[in-house]
C-alpha cells in the first residue's frame, strides 16, 4: 500500500491513512487503497473487526485538490463523476462492510473526510477534534452522504448553519448530536477495546443487525418487521446460534465461527 499502513492484531485490522504531509487528503489511488483494504478484510476469516484512523494531525482533510482530475487546470471538471466513481464507492465500501468499522478520529475531519468519518459504524474521537465542512468556501455543496447524515442528526436549521458558515463542530458537539459514540483522550485504546469485543461476537448477528438498522433509517415499520423475520430465520438456523445456546447453558463464553 502506497498511502496506507495496515496492521492485523488480535483479529482486528487497523487501516491508517498515511498521507500526513497533506493532512490525509485523498487522491484517487488513496481512496481505492482504502476500498481494497476493506474488501480484503471482509474476505479474511482471521479479521473480525476493522479500525480506520489517520496518521498525524488529521483523520482526513477530504479531497486532494492537487489531483489534476479535480484541479481544473485542464479546463472544466465533472466533480459529479469524481463523486460517482471515487467518493461514493468509498463511503459504500464502509457502509456495506459486513465487518464493523470503528472510526478512530485522531485529528481534523474536513470536506468529504467528514463523510468518510460518519460512514463508520462506531466513531471514537480524541477530545477537541475539529469537524469542518468548507464546501461553501469553494462554491461547492456537502457530498458523499453528509447532507443525509448531518440533517437527520442535527435538524435542518443547525445543519444549514454548519454547512454554510463553516464554523467547526468539535468532538464534544458531535457526541452531543449523536454523530459520534465517544470522546476519549485514549481514543485508539478505546477503539481497540471495542474492536476486540466485536471480534468475540457472532459475525452473522453483527452483519444482520447492521443491515437492518441501516434499512430502518429509510423503510417503514412493516418493511423492517419482514426483514427481521428473514434475518432471524437465517440466524436461527446457524451453527453460531447452537453454539450460543450451548455456551449459555454451560456458563462459558461462546466460540462463534460465523457459520
């Protein structure tokens, strides 16, 4: 990996964005390295959970504006194409990952870096981290799903204020709005603790809980009831359910295999 550091330890894969010299701004190759790392982790039976973090002072400052594809040096650019072919696939890789992804937010999140952060399943941030939009300063709009996520958490008026005036939200503000789970000085240690807990859980159960909660944000109660029936039927026929029952009766920790 040219732009990432990858480590696997105790069934947890840590993906570190490693472009500190540009505050972890993402060019085309960096985005697809993250996508590839997530997909590889999903195929690796030894990986049970994923941590995504950044090297240096930033988690991600969003789009690398030095990338000639978006710089405009060669004439008008189609930023919609950049979204469709780069940022949306990255956000979808995170949201569609069967293995939960914990965002360990080490420093500033800006631009589309916001969208990458809030796409994670859990978010643990260092105190005082700045979350900044910045789109309106460039004559652009919030993208890669941030309009959806922030407006549902903060409401229309406060989200409009955030995206137009570009005053930062801090970790503590994000936690108050329910956009992140936890603020802790030992954010990486906490992320590792949570990841290890996840690694001991039933993979099929995790997968369907994540999927149903995502659908629950958009579908009706009746639709969700049907999804729950199908998922519970599937999980109830799994070897993991039998192992969970047996472990409960024997008063021991279950050894789930994702089968």
